[in-house]
C-alpha cells in the first residue's frame, strides 16, 4: 500500500504542484488549506508524512507541528516544514517544536523527493 502524505499550504497552486509531483511517484496525497484543517485531515487520513507550510492562516506550521509532536498518538509521524523563511531563528523554532526536516521554497523537485523518501 502506498504511503500517504498530508500537504498543508494556504496557496492552492503550490498544494496542487506538490500533490502532482507526489502522486506521480505513487504516493497517496491529502491536502489542507490551513493549520486547523491540517489537524482535522491528520486525524482522518493518518498520514505517514506531513509537509507543512510555516506561514498559514488559523494556525501556523509551527503550531501544527507542536500539536502533533506533543500528542503520544501522533508524535512519531515525520513532519517536514516547507518554508520561504530562511533565518536561523525560524529553523531553531522549527527544531524546538519537533520538526524532522526543512525544505525551502521554491521547492526543488529532486530535493523534495529525496527528503520524502528518507
């Protein structure tokens, strides 16, 4: 059975781009437009990996990650923050809330696939 990846990003075109790349590689994809929807989708689809935009309405990617990592039921699910933010403070905050990895926007297709597979 293919792995399921949850993509949470408030930009519809970016969500669709990511979903198209991942589906082409055989992954099942679920999508959310904001942080609150991401948590709702998480409980429904039980993804194997979460790709989270940092800057979203409702809840930021940092808040969603912290919520997932603080719950014993979901804390082992890998979370990759996808962000245009490049400061070391943002990376440190991501590490503090439990992010497993980072991908910078604009996303490099080969980097995305390498990180998803790992």
